[in-house]
């Protein structure tokens, strides 16, 4: 936080994270007030995620080919316009579902370009020696903003309507854009436009991932667990809460606990420097297993709240260690593209998992599906940890220290360096 440019970026992203947590709640009730249709709600929710899945590789290529500051600034302005128009339509009482879907597609496209570039920019702002601390601080702010937004969203929607909540989100994108605009035009590692087309850039990013077995394992693990563990919980969790735990207040308490766990995870990740970050990240995912297991019982709300804290903690630790590993072990000119591949791998199956969770639960029962989620969390993590390349990835500082401590190794030590 002592670095001025990182501090500016951090303030803007904290404001934006607060707005991002307001909009899903506000949009859900806006759609329900318009039509009362669960199908319409599903279409609007999908429209926010679909552009990220479809365009994230293109966004990663843009983040490596053009100046990241410029890409992020344009993306923030696009998202501001999309959310501001949405708010005006809702406040004027003329919004229709097709309008909301179209505007959410535009906003999602902005996110697809913003997020990969942001991962690369953080390295330029904080420096490699502070990457994990920087990523942890950003995660803490997102989790804390989510807690505040969850408390504010209900009051805003109930007292002044969904339109005002969406308008606040729109204004936070202006705040983010303002602080990004204050960043210097020439940042270390932030390149002017490079040669070659975007499709060629995408191919280069895929090739970089293909050369790194440890990264392929991480992407497959993220994809599998998002489809079979996380997505079913998002669908079946509210169902269990409504049927057995007293309804929305119980699920809201679990959600707040999840966000609080994210804050704790950010604090831990800021100070913890595991020598083998992939091993630590994979093992942290085991903290996800208690939540579906306890929902299957179902356990008391207090036990589920504790499981929610553990699940939120693992999410942030897992993501911070993954992001830092990419920033440290991938050439700087490929960070945005490799990040976009990782994001795509993580998200591409999530809608499928959400879509099938309900029908599968109807066919086999909610309890067996949730038990299967817990089992897959453990088994998939064990399988990932059995891959040798997962254990070969070392923390950059630890690797540098070991080289310094053994200067007599000379060229022999260099020849044993694991290819990344």
C-alpha cells in the first residue's frame, strides 16, 4: 500500500468490487418484479457469464498485445455505460427482459477484457517480490466489499428499488476508471501495441499453457470442481435452506460467512509463503468438502456457517496462489493470455453444472448429489496431488534463495531447473 500506483489501483478496485456485489442481487429482484419468471431470471444470469466464457481468450490476447492500462480503462467505461443505461431503464419503468439481457451481454464483454489485463497489470504495479501480498490485499477488499454489499443490497432494493442499486454499481466503474486513468501511461512491463493478429496471440497463449503440465493440471482441477462441486452447491444450497433450514435467512448467513472466510483467506495468503504453492493451493481446496457434506445431512445452521467460512477461505487462498504462480512462472508478455485460458477453463463448465444440478437431484435425490460433491472435492484433489509436476513448482523467492545458498552448484544447478 506504500506504492502510490498500486494504492490508486486498489482503491478503484475496492469501489468496483462493492458495486459488483450489489448488481446480482438487484438484477435478480428486478427480473422477478418484471415477470416473476425463474426462466427469465436464468436467462439474465446466464447473459452476465456467457460473454466472459466466449470472449475471455480474446480479452487475454488484447491484454498482452495492447497497453493494459488502456484496455482496462476502455472496459470500465463500457461497463459504466451498460449499467447506467440498465439503471435508467429500471428507474423509468420501461425495462424489458430483452433489454436487460442485451445490456448484461455488453457488461460481461467488458469484464472479459478487463480481468486478464488486470492480472498482468498488478505485476507491473507491485513488483514480483510483492505479488502475493498484492493479490491477497485485492482479495481481502473484494470479500469485505461483498459483506458490505450483501448488507446494503437488500435495504436498497426494498427502500428505493433495484434501479438505484444498479446505478451505484455503474458509478463505481467510473471510480475505477478514474483511478486507472491516474496511473502512468508507461508502466514497467506494459507494452505498446505489438505485431501479429489477435488470433495468433490467442494461439501463443494456448501454446504457453500447453508447455506447462502443472498449469494444465490446475486448470483441469478448477474446471472439474466448478462443474461437479461448486455449481451444484449454488443451486441445491438455497433449496436445502428453504426446505430444511428456515429459508433465505439461513442461506444469507452462510453466504456472509463465505465472504468472511474470504477475508480470513486473504489475510492468510498475504503472510503465508508456501515453498510449493501448487501443493498448498490444491490442499486448501479440501476445505470445500465440508460444506456439501453438511448440506447433505442437513446439519444445523451454525455448523454450515463454519463450513461456509472454510469454503470462503479456501477460495481466496486457492485463487491467490494460482494467480501468483502464473505471474511468477509465466513470461510477463503472456500473463494475460495464460490467465484468460485459466479463467475459461474454470468457467466454461459452470453453466452446465448449474443446469444439470436440479434434474440430477430430482432423479437421484439431493442428498446423494451433495455427498458426491464432497467426494469429488477430495478425490479430484488427491488425483491432482499425485501429478509430479505439481510438486516441482516452487515459490519464486524460495527458488532464488536456494540458488543463492548453493553457489557451488554452478551450471549443474541450472541444468536441473524444472522447465516451466
